[in-house]
C-alpha cells in the first residue's frame, strides 16, 4: 500500500504581476520520496515552495492541487 510520501505531486501556483497587471501560473512538481507523513505536510511544503517562487513585483494569489 502506498503512503503519502510515495507519489509525485503536482500543484499550480498563481500570482498577480503588479507591473503588467496579468495573472501568472507556475507549476510546482515534487516527489514525496517518503518525506511526508501526512497530506497536510505535503500541502504545507507546496505552499512554502509557492511563496519562495514569488517575484518582487508579484503577489501570491492561490495554490491549486492538480494531481499525484
């Protein structure tokens, strides 16, 4: 039986560019690699990655789970 950490995860982070006034979507993909014990840990990791990818002239809008 596969655990939470045995899957490849795909999320989509959306940002709003304040200079161009347009929405930007970026893919966040990572392998659980037995690192996560719960689904919550996986989602928190993705949220941290989304904030790390934010550029200076953007604000973070949303994070969407796509697939595992």
